[in-house]
C-alpha cells in the first residue's frame, strides 16, 4: 500500500494524514469544504514545524513540496 485516503480534515483526520505522510506514504485527504481541508493542511504544517523545532531539524517545506492533500 502506497496511498491512503483520509475522510475528514479535522483534528483526528489531519493527525492520521500526518502520521501516514511521515511514514512516507502518499495521502489523499477529503472533506466536505475546501476551507476545512485548508485548515487541516495548516494544522499539519504547524505540527511539523513544531516537531522540527523540537528535534533541531530545519523544515524548509513541511508539506514536502506537494500540498495536494
């Protein structure tokens, strides 16, 4: 399995999407409104930035260059 689909971009959905993306999988996230997807994507970016700061790594593009959630 290389691609996973996540229905819902809320706290749980975006967390699940982030977890699988961090494991190297392609993630497709869907929600009923584009604004919900954007909020979920921003939450993932914020979380990745915080992880990068705590671990001492630099995070140039937390979304990995592909923001097609």
